[in-house]
């Protein structure tokens, strides 16, 4: 029996709107994944700590505030420092087209804008989560 994909869902920064994060969390749970929702106003350090403690395969970030180009580099830096650079990072929210190549360059390839079908996100995570040993 294969283990469930473990996903940490986080709302970094000062954005106080978490309906989308909760909808995603439910869709991933319904798809058979184990989801840990860390709540609002998480720092990059808190998010990476949760990923480490929860043995996460995926970190899902929900960012509507426009702070993604400040938050994402720090998260990727911390993951590498903790030896977690095989953890898949995905992001959903308001992401300008000009920032997508920069995020890809950091190693973030799962970028989901408002209106992305839930099944598309589920399928992407299922196909790209780190392999369980």
C-alpha cells in the first residue's frame, strides 16, 4: 500500500483571506491526500518548520497579497538549508505573468491562478509530489 501524499497548505504574509486555501485543502483531502493547514499569517520559517515536522511531500502556498516575490525565495532558501529541496512547492493566488518565469527559476512550477479547476491542481500535485521511500 502506498503512503498518502502529505501536503502542507499555508497562508504566508499578512493576507487575511483564506477561503481559497480551505477549498484547496478540502479538494486535496477528498482526493486522498493528507493535508495540514497551518492557518493565516505564516512566516517562511513557520512554513518550512511545519513541512519538516509533518514530513511534507508538498507545500501549497496561497498568496493574494502580491508578496510572492518576497516570500517564495525565502521559503526555497530555507527548504534547501534544511535538506528539503525535494519538497514540491506550489503556489496559488494573484501571480502576474511577468513573475512566472522567476518563480519557475526558483523551482516553483505549479502556479495556479484564480479559476484553475480543482482537478487540475489535484492531478498536478499527484504527478509531481516527491517520491516516498
